[in-house]
C-alpha cells in the first residue's frame, strides 16, 4: 500500500516518465499508458499494480491541473497538503475524476459517475410500399402519398418535458444510467430499470406527447418517380421518416416501388416484349403492320416467309434507361393466328394451295403438306 510518507517523497514527473516542462497532452498520454498497464481490472489481486496505479493517478491529478501543478512545482507535495489537497480517495473517486481517460481505455469510464444520457436521439427510418402502373414506371410520374408517422412534438420540441421544466437525476442509479446486479460471484452492469439507462427521469411530462417527445400525425409527401424504374426500386427521402427527440434529426423515408403488370406488354430490364398476331397470308407473303408500343403506334415490317415464334425488333422503342441515355428495344414475337371459321371460297383456295404444295418435290421430302396439317384439310 502507498502510505502518506511515501507519497510525500514521490516525484510526480518521474512517476509519469515526463520532463518538468511536459505539456498537458504529453502528461495525459503518459498517464494513459500507465493506467492501461496497471489498471486493477487488468491486474486483479495484484497489490503492487494497484499501488502503482494509485500513484500514477495521483501524479496525473496534480500535473494535469494547472493550479495544482503550479503549487507542486513551487512547494512540492507538502505545498499541496497545506493547500488542502490530500490525494485521490478510493477507486470510486479515481474513476469519477478521470472518466474520459478510462472511457477511452476500457469503455466504462462514466459507469461510476453521473453521465448525460439525454443527448439527441435520431428518428427511425420508415418504409412505404407503393404500387405504380406499368406506364408510370416507364415514363416516370409524380405521386402524392399520405403517411402516418411519429413526428417531433411541437410543444416540447421532442424533449418530452413540460415547457419550463428540466429532467431530474434518477435516484436509483444516481444519474449513472446503469446499475450493478450481483449474480453469484460476479457483478453484472445493466441499464437502470427506473430511468431506462437515461440517468434522469421526467417528472413533469409534456401534456401533448405524454413525455414521449413524439406525436402521431399524418403527412403528405410528393414523390417524383424517375422514368425507367422497375419493381423493387427504392427511393430515399431524407428527413421524411420519424421525428427525432431532444433535438435529434428525423429519420429517412424509404419508398419501395411495385410495378403492376400490363395486359399486353412484358418487360425485361430496358426491353419491352409483346406478342404480335399475324395471319398465314401475312406471314407467307410479308406485309407491314401497325403495332402498339409503349411510345405509341409504330410500323412493323413482316418479311415474307416469317415463321411462328420469330422475334422482330423495333429499336429504341423500349424503356428509357434509368442510368444512361437512350431507350431499350421492343421485341415483337410473331404468333400465327389460325382462323376458326373459313368461307367456302377460302377453303377452295386453301385446298388448291395444299394440292400444289404436295406436288412440290421439296415439300414431299418434308412429309405431309403444311396446310393440310395446319388447317386439317
């Protein structure tokens, strides 16, 4: 143990390993190093380490204080005693006086002294799912939505306090925000159940928010949906989430887009797909059709001899690229439409065509005629 006489003989500068003209930052750095080495939590049941820790703490308490250091430099330890300084007390006094040091080293510096837990609390982020039409996703849109959210109380400005009042120090944890609970041979540090770890309690709550700092209210938000979005796209609106408390910033609002399907068009990335019905004569002879696209009617050339399932492309008639310039394409899949009713003249012409088809050497190699199989003639 360090007795009074030993303390009187100690050179504080030598204890910390610094020169007599060392700066306060150098003194603090030297003390941090010694505190880390000899701290009781790292040296349990080691009296020698405990003594060295206490001596280093006493040296830092003197040299880290401008007035005490002046007295020590002029009169030594005796001068400090005459001025009323008796060195640090027990460990509780040591920890409470150097919470910044021990908080950095061990993460518990303020556990033995009151802490300010009532700092700003940011608001929570919110999620909103929004359905939009197929065309709104392609060309963009402006939508107004109404959300209900917890917003900062206007009366107390999120403090939870009745105007003109202040929170009171928690009597259970003495403002520390944490308490020690015995579990067998161990002591476990937990959040104070009375103040919920805040270190202070509200005895005069705001009447409008009942001390919560938040009230529920509706809010209309305007969304500018860019062209080219797709299902699953996420829009972030900063500051449109739940309100903050005690001066904390509001959270963000995340809008998740869900695109409704279209009865005619399908989409894959920046491309639009559609099935275009054509007759046998149009596919065989070729033609030009007017087909719908997301940009309006367009001319599509059907080459002679086009087969069912063939893909024809209308360049640039797809979805505007969300990142970049230009549009995707429209892919048209040809579907051969078989009439379910034929006139007598149509049947005669098709039978005649089928007979000619069968006489073709090339078609004979392929088996039965196409028209006979297709139209069951």
